[in-house]
C-alpha cells in the first residue's frame, strides 16, 4: 500500500503540473522515421531479455496512472491499468465490494461511538445517574442534527469531501474524551459533538455507496451498513470491559483514522461530478471504479439522464405536505422510525452492560453484551439473503411483534426482582430475552438501507 500511495503522490505532484503537456513530444521529433528504419526489428529484443518476468512483479499494476492524467492524447497507445490489478484479476463485484468496505469503515466508527457508553460508564464511577444518562443519550441528539449538515455538505462540497469531513467530529471527539473524563459537562458536550459525526455518516455514506455501485449490486452493498454498525458495537463490547478508559478511547480513535487512510484514495461520485458539469472528471472517476476494458460511455449516459431527471423533479420540503399521497408516505415513514426508537433500541445498545449489572443473572455482565452483539452481527449477515424473499412489510411486522414480546418478558423479570421475589431460578431470563430482542430487531433495519 505504501508503494501505491507513493506512486499516486508522485503522479499527482510530478505529472499533474503539466510538465508533459507542453508539447515537447508533439514537435515531430519522433516522427522523422528514425524508428522506422528497422533498427528495432533485428531481433535484439526477441532474445528473451525482457521475458525474465522482471516486469511481471506487479510494480506497474497499482493503478497509479489511472486517474486520467495521461488522457490528453500524448500517450494515446497507452493502456491504463485497472485499479483491481493491484490485487490480481478481481471481478467487477469484487472491486465494488472492496470500495464499499472502505466506505463502511466510517460506519464502524459511528457504531463505536454509539455503543461507547455501555462499557465506559462503569469506568466512570464519579458520574451520577442523571449525568450518566445524558452522556449515553446525547449522541442521539447530535445525530439528529448531523444529516442536515451532511446533506448540505454533500451537495455543496461533494460526496467524497463530505464523507471525509464526517471523520473530523468523530476523531476529535475520541481525542477529547481522553481529557474530559472527570468533567461531566464537557463530557456531555463531547458526546453531543460525536453524535453530529454519526449523523454525517448516516447522511453521506449511503449516498456515496449507492452512486458508485453498479445497479445489480447496489442493494447488497447498501446492506453492509447495518453489518458495519454492528462491528462497531462489537469493538466496544469486546474490548471495553477489559481495558482502561484511555485504551478504549484510543481504540475508538483508530476507526475514523483508518477510514480516512483508506477512503482518501477514492474518487468523487460520478453522479455529483455530472451534476456540477464536470463530465470529463465524471468519466475518469467511473473508469477508476469500473474495469478499464469496460465501455463506460453507456453507463455515463444513464447517469447523466438520471441526474437530469433528478434536477427536474427536485422539490422543496414543503412539497411533502402538498399532496395526500406525500403526506401519507411521510406519516408511514415517521411512524416506522418512531416505533423503532420508542421500542428502546438505543437504551439497550447504550446501556447494555449496566442493564445486566442491574439484572444480575447467571451470565457475567461483561460477557453478556458480547453475546448480544454477536447475535446481532450474525443476523445482520443473514438477513440480506431473506429480504427480497420475505418482503420488507413482513420483516417489519415480525420485528415489531418480537421486540414487544421480548420487552414484556424483560420487564416482568425486573418487576419480580424489585418486588422482592426470588429470581435465582430464572437468572438466565435477562440474557435470553435481550438476545431474542436483538434477534428480531435486526431484520426490521433493512427497510432503510436496501
């Protein structure tokens, strides 16, 4: 990877300044027939001296010349290598998957922010109950503001730039957590700021993923978002109870930094480039994302057509309320999202370890969250294969009904415990109820990301 980055750096700085565009090779100095006299046809290069594999080690297959900088006609016979040559003969889907994985590293970071309070609050005994609840819940409030900023930045600065900007509040908040451990007010402010970063990720990354992917894999790549969030949960749940507060913050900081290191090499969305009139740049970006031998002109025309249609149909926020059909769709959408939030999913995710501490039971409160997140990760990997077969409506009904049942059982256990009844014989119930809750919750999430 260092070689790839170095070549890209050399390309951007050495060749992008126009030093090869000054016409020095266009003055006919090589057109005088000096190479047409047969001097290279004497077989001197046919003795196998260049067939020893010295140029087959992949050193020129890193895609560093694939950004279109040599598309000015000066090297018209040069075949631009595909970026997938770095890792061998990848298929189109393999390459799209690798790009999408780098994109979803930001989602992993967002998941780590959301679940941080579960292992971190037991490491902050100085916080009162009310202060701990604010520290855990404020990211949700910040995340409500983030999408507005993310949508504005994506349209003004571009999807790629907005995605990179989303890493700023995430990384800054992890650094700040190292210094505000004993300051509840500042701790709340930092958590709110981290929530803004989460909102930015939720707003920008799905747009970018959808716009760079081919139509036949767009839905599958979009479903990686829920899986990536769950990976972020597992990072906190698996590491948090067994490391120090400082180490946990350092682990969290690594996730946005890793995202920036991988994503900074990605091109801008072809959709956005066409929307701002950069057709040549859009073609270069699309060629970067597709196989170099693939004809992207047809796809470029389709994207351009979609951009034009989107521009013509673009409306204001008030347009949602003007027709009965729009109002009904808005009511259904808000109802589904509100039902999810009122079912307590954030409370479960943010305070998993504290919940098991309060419930007692047969399972260690540090191990129970790992089991819960493991089930969530497993289900999130399986559900994409069932969505199109079972339908989203069925999954929503299944999810809502199952969550209600799990919460009723969980609430009954706490009622019996606080009423003074002996619950030792059913110490397994809290973990079982919460695992079932997560099991039925996850399928309902794919209504939003597919």
